[in-house]
C-alpha cells in the first residue's frame, strides 16, 4: 500500500515522525508536509506566490518534502507533482491537540485529509488530545490498527475520517466510539496586550469552561472521557434538507 502523510504542525513535528514510523508497517510512506507549523490554517491554499518545496533527510535518507505552504497545498502538490503513483491512503497527523467539535473547521490537519478526499482517496486525520507529555509513539501504535480497520470496512475509496485520541493517561483509552462532531462553541477569547510601542495587539486564546457541560454524545465529550473517537466526515456543505425546502419556494427576478 502507498500512503501519503502530511500534517499541520510541520514536517519536523514529533507526531508526524511517530505516525510515519508506524505506518511503514502498512506500506510505503511519502511525507509531504509544511516546512513550518500551519495549525489553524484550515483549507487555505497558496496561489498568489510560488509554492516552494525542498527535500528533508533523516538519518542520511530522504524522509520527505517540506513545503512552504498549507496542508492542503502539500496534498495537492503531492498528488499533482510528487507521487508518481497516486496513494491508496492519505493520513494527516498526528496533530498536537484534539481536532474535535467546531475546531474541525479551523484545522489544517483535517484540511489535509479533506484535500485527499477531494482526489477520491480514503483520507484520515489523526489528532492527540493535549496532555502534559504527549506520547506520540504510543498514540501512533493505537492509531494505525484503527486505520487498518477503517480501510477494511471501506467498500470504496474516497471516505473521509477524523480520528481523535484522548490524553495518554494510565488506563486510557478506555475504548473506541464513533461519534458526531460537536457543534457547541468553545470558550473563545481574544487577549488584549500592549506592545513596546504602546499599540494594542491581540492573541486568540481558549478559555476552558469547566462549569459548562460537554456536548453529550459528541466527539468533544468522547475524547474528554478517554475514548478514541472516529467520525466519518464529508465536505459537502450543502444543507440538503433545506435545499429541498427552499426549492419549492417561488423565486422572483
Ligand atoms: Mn496542529
């Protein structure tokens, strides 16, 4: 099997390295990943500037290509230029931090997988919930057998999946659950600071609101309770139920 591996934390991220080493059990792995961190870039692409890529070596051997662009750029470039044979699978991760709830829509990691699905290839985003000392090799050892199970269950290629692993606490993960993406807002905030020249600047932050119950039955709750969550996604943004509804209306010019 041929696997294309990307992420949004950059080609030197430990999560990507761990997943690379573990995915080698399934076949050959082509790494095409951002040269610097691209977390939160979602599905952005580079098209006003040239896209630069350079080879990265590990232990004296070609490890992959570093691209000065987004995860979506990486997958596009891999598909259109780098991979001689199209991969059978696109994997994006392991991301540092969960990509659950509406974070899925901000995530560069998930966007890398979505881009793979655009090309009709089964694609999986893998993320590990933030902990004190994230154990990426352990997370990769859990993720790869689940990736195998996803593949075994797919009747056709092009399926899009989002996998989230809980913190690697003792006794966790407690199981695997297939859950929908949460839709609640996170505790978002903008912190205002003053720069040395007296000008205000802002940092996007998240406030963990422990008083607020987690959305029941969502991936957010599943990961918080120690489950590995699997969510089948699709990139069709059309609200088909409402489309039917509005099609019966009379529209005038
Ligand atoms: Mn990231």
